[in-house]
């Protein structure tokens, strides 16, 4: 049941991220370099790319802090099925990914909650489209900045003022595995499959970046060296979901980064 992404396209994106890194614009580019319609209001104290900050802020608001009743109902249905919307999803995927029946057994387990997963897919992709429609390279960059922890946003919910996966430099974040478990469930149930398969390497790239940077969540963090970002991009953005299924078995960090 597993599907492959277009590896040539993923490689093109990988090289594009590497080129941007080489140009020295991994941290927030100047306003003059912003894409059209980057006319967001100024936020005093914000650090990092303005559009990326807005994207992650709105994604958090839409899916967590100020979610619609439809999204809340979807989470309730998922929780009833897996026991916990984060740990339950993550542990079920980790339990099944190494078994002979994977991915069919994982798809079968998730089939009863297909409709709630459709709601979450539509909601998350809707926010991505609002800020990065037809700009996949910039979306991949936003994932990279998320992993590096260079998006400081005073509007955040203390102590989480940096748009990155919840955790600390000493406590590894399990959220990448949680999101990947959702991503694979949606893909295997043919819910926006092509899009989630294409986003899987970006999520893995962010996971590797955060596992390398170990950023704080309540302070402005320094960016990773451009050479490191190029290496991570070239390593992770060329992988398809079959390879990532193997890589994400390593928990909580990628193999060799513990």
C-alpha cells in the first residue's frame, strides 16, 4: 500500500534549500527578499522569517488553541479510538511499523477514524495553502526553521515562545513521531496522499534539524551553521516514505543523534 514521492522533485527541493542555505538566508531574510504579499503586521520582539512565524502561529491556533468545533470533535473521535491523540497515535504506529503486516495493519487500524483524519488533513493543509500555496520550497524552509528553533514569536503561549516542537534541550520532543503517525495514517487511507507523501521528508528534515540544534523554547536561538543545514537537507529531503518508515523507528532522535 505504500506510495512513493517523485524523488526527482524532492531532490530539486533539497538542492534548493541547500542553495538558500549557502546564500546565507537560512535565518530571517530581509524584508526586501520577502515574497509578494508578505504584508503581515509588525510584531515587536519577533525574530525569524515573518511569514514562517505567521504560518506556525496560525497552525497552532487553528489546530490547538482556537480550534473549531469540527476539529475538537475529530480529536475526540480519535482519542476514543486510540486512547490518546498524541501518545496513542505515536505508540500504535511504533508498535506496528516493524511488523510483517505493516502498512496494511496500520491502515486497517486507522480505518474507523478516517473521517476525523480527513478533517485534520483538510484543516492542516488549509493553513499551509493560506501561506505557501504553490511555494513548496518556502514551505520546506519553514519546516527547517521550525526544527532549528529560530522562529521566536512573542504571541506564543508561554513558555512556548519559539515555533518548534515542544521539548527542551534536555528533553527530546516526541511530537515529530506523533505527526508522522498521523501523516502515514492519512496517506495510507488515501487522504490527500500525494501531499502528505511529499511533506513527509520536510517533517523528517525538521526532526533532524531540531535533534541537531536542541533549541530552547523561550529564547531566541542561534541558527545552525549553513553547512550543517545543507547536509541535513541533502540527507533527509531525498527520502521517500518507505525509507522514512525505517528512520522514524528510531525514537526519539534519528539514529546516531542520541
